C-alpha cells in the first residue's frame, strides 16, 4: 500500500464532510472510494480527502499518507497538489473514523532535535546516538506531536531518547530538507542544547548506543554530510560565546 504514496488518484466521495459516518460520528473530512481500477493489494478500503473543507462529490488528489487500522484494513489519505500535512495533523483529521489506534505512513515528515553538548573538566563533548533502524550515528530527534512547537519537540525528543533535560541555546537553529527512500519529504530543525551532566539513559526500543565525543571525533563519526555541516555550525557558534 505504501506504493500509493505520491500517486494521483480519483476519489468518489460517498460521505461528504459534515455528514454522518458509519460509526455515527460526523465526518471531519470528505471520505469515499477510489474510482480507478487497481490491483487488489493496492486498492484501499477507503480514502480520506484533506484540504477541502466543503462537501464535494468527486476529488482528484495526491496520496500523502497510508493508514493501517487495528483490523489491518488500509486507507489512503489524499490532498490537493500543493497541500502538505504531517502525521499529527492527519491523525486529528481522520480520528472520527476509528475506534482504536492506527498507524500512519506519511509522505511528509517534520522532525526536531538538538546537538547536545556538555562542558566538564575533560573539555567540551558532543552527544551522538546510534539509531537501531538505520544503524547510523546522529543527533537526538523525532517527529513533532500535536500542536507542539519545534523547541518543545526538540526538548521532549532529547529527554525520551537520552534521559537528559537540556537547555536550548537561543540564537541557533539549523534547518534541512531532504528526500528519503525517493519519496518521503523530510524537514528537520536542529537546535543547540546544553546538558548539565553526561548521565545518559538511552531509549532501548529505538536507540542502540551513545557516545560523548570531542568535536573532531564526533565529526569523523557522522556519516552524512548534512549532519557534519550542522555540527560544524554548532561548534563555531559555541566557540564565539
């Protein structure tokens, strides 16, 4: 079903926004069924239409997300060409249709995190974490949640992944946009955060390992050029203070 991401499809709206859904709740989005013929494995059980706040009968749009419900039924989420929605926005919009929790794979991701540093007797050290899924070293970061600010997301993700409560330094933020797996468009904001100590407790489910490294060693450990650029900027910012 993830093969549907970024494809344009035709939707026949069977339950327009404001009407009553099958579970007795009001529809917060237009909802319907895909009109074109597709292989059975790719045909969604239903289609949600975001970005159109008035009732419509038909809609041609881009698939921006795929939902897997608790009963394993699959749904597509579409939107007009130039509309971007991230996971928490989609979750709020389609919540009316589901009694239980559901998973979302989204075309757009917005993540926030931080370059975490600590300055103790042995000098300045930067914290790198190793993600279990990618096995790459990088900075603590994660997806924004419902109505969070970028700064709140960064602090929460650092705390969840490392157990550290940090102070974000004002005046520093790096933004990056890139495409993952040739489809997912990811936007990342990285702040600079000071930890009062190095007592690190990693989130075992997601983080494989962590290291506190000198600037030169941290730079060598990072695989991606974008991460190395962020670390260089963070280090230069600290050296000016």
